[in-house]
């Protein structure tokens, strides 16, 4: 493993250069949700493509068409496909990341300019939009390539790359591109891929690296109750008419208990209870009730049992109420009866649940509960969107390689986690390619990826770059069984 040692030393020595490159990336405000910033997203894609080519990667900028934003037809940012190495004796790993970022303005509450990498030398925290999500991890792969080129070392595996510029905007164009490339067989960019690695998530806390093998999906609903043709005065019509708000509040109250139990029949029954081996994973996680309380800023967990709380976040479905549209929420005491109100809620779902199987339970249940009211108002229930859950085999050699790499770099075993959120592309890769997908995070749980003052710790950027490279060496060494 002399090559791995030389690689690790080079990463340490080159930290200033790598941080400078991260600063260049952060300075490009590649906000995919803002039509005015679309040129910056395209600029970021071109910059990243140039970086890859300079490091020996053969690339293609895949044109995935246009879409409409704020009434404008805009070009979708190109998806960067890349390859380096074609040795049939080596494993081939596909790396995914994204180069677009969430919106950010100093007026949002940032302490610094969000598109300037600002380093707190006393803590090593590097502040800037995209530093952790996902420019830092993407550049971690560039650091790996940089080290091997500078040292004249051969990569231990063949690598394929897929970097997109629309992840923060539902990855428009990506899923179809993946399927079309897979359909091309040997002529496609993903031919021969043995496994996938995604670095677009985070440690659960600030202490312990982790490997993530599961993500919850989502089913998002809107319930609308309509009655009078216009808003009414409650003094003139209170206790005279069926009020839409009263009906809606009743319906929302029939979805979930204050303890988080889902009241829709059949939803909880779809998920088998955890066996002893699985529950042991949650018992061993380096995460406490105090960590949850610190994260939310109050002692309000549903249970004092760590495993129960963690399973509620990772392996059980949840239902959350998000808001009511059409109701008065301004200052003062306006006494209106709204003519039409809509409530929004979502379920985070887990295998074997699907958005459609959940919809088949949710819609008739709400309609039945509404019928019990004998209300003369009108009801409409819609599923606004959905995403599938995903879970991988954490005993696969892909995860074993990542575990060994984590132990080599951080001198401790990683936690095995499932996340409460969703990254839909993981399932697309898993289903389309038929290979194991690994989530190997670089950042910490306090990075604030979608929040103000997003940061990436210097140590996580440098040690994380070592982790990605060491993972490649462990992939090469481990048998494919």
C-alpha cells in the first residue's frame, strides 16, 4: 500500500491548493432554482468540466434539453459524464455529485458573503454556499485525481463520473439520461460499472463518520375543503353554515397522533418490525437523545429510548403536517370564515412502501372521514408528488471497502445509518445499473447545508479527500463476492 501512503501525504501537503480550488467553485453562484442565475450554473458546469479534463478525465457534456422557469424557457445545465481508466482487470466505480447549490443572500442572515469562501482560522470552518452541499465532496474527487496525476500513480480502479447541475431542482433530465445511457449497453458511459459511490450526505453528528445505506421516500398531499363562494363574516354566518376551516382541521387531526402514530389504517402495518440484528445497529450508533435535543433546541423527543427515536427517523414511516393555505394569518383579529382552505402534509415512506401504495390508503381514508362529518362543503384530495425509498445491502463488498477506508483514515469504525430524507438518484442508479450504491459522506451533521452560514470543516475536506481515495484502494483490494 505504498501508493496509498504517498497519496495520503500528498493530500496533506496540497491542502492550500485544494482549498483555493474550493474557493473558486464557491465563488460561482450556481443556483439552479433562480432563472437569473442560470448562466452561473452553466459557468460552473464549464469550470468543472475543464478541471476534470485537466486531470486526465475524458468527458462529455450531455445536453438534456430545456425547461420553463418563471415563464422562461431555459437550457438545462449539461450533465457531465466522464471516464478515466479502462482496465478489464480492475473494478469500475461510478461517482455521482452535483454542482448546483441552494439560493443564498447575505440578507437571509449570513454572517459573510455566501459566495465567498471565508475561513475561520481558529476553528477551521470554511463558510460558503455549496462548501458542503455538494461542491466540497465533488472537489474531493478532483483532489484524488490531482494527487495521482502529480505523483505519477495509476488509479487502483477505473472511474466513471456523473455530475449534474439540477439536483436542487428535482434533477430534471438526469433520470432519463441515466436510463438512456444504460440502454446503450457497451456504447453507453456507464458500461461495466461495478458499484456506485455518492458523497452528498452528512455524518449524523460532529464526531463519527458514517456509511448510509438507506433513504426514506416521500408522498406529498394537499387536502382542500371549499364551501361558500366568498369569505364570510363570522358574526353573520357563524353557526349558520358548514365552515371549511372547521372541516379541514378535523381531517388533519385524524391523520396522526401527537405521539407520531399514523392513524391511516394499513400504513404502519406495511413495515415489518426490526429484528434483533437490525435493532442492534441503532443501539450502537454514536448518537444520543441529547444530540437530538441539541439539534432541535428543545427537549421534545417522542421517546427517551435512543433506538426508538432513531428508528423513527430512519426505518419507520412518518407523517408531518406542513401548513394551511387560504386561512388568515396576518396581524390583528380578523374574524373571517374562509371560503376555501387547503392543508398540506407528507408521509416519509420506507420499503416496501411506494407513493402509489400510500396514495391508495390515504385518499379513501380522508374521503371516508369527511363523509362522517355530513358536511355540505366540497372535498378534494391530491397527491402533489412522490419519491421512492431506497435501501442497499450494507454487507456488500462496496460497503466493506468503505468501512475499511474509514477505519484507515479516521481510526474508528463508521456508524451504519439510514437517512430520513431523500436522494432520488440513488434508486435510479440502483435499479438501472443493478449494482450496489453507497452513500459515503464528507461533511458533518452541523454543516447547515440548506441553511444560512453553510460550512465545511477544513479537516473534513482534507481527511474526506483521503477517505475517498483510500476507498478506491480498498475497492481494488477486496474480492468481489
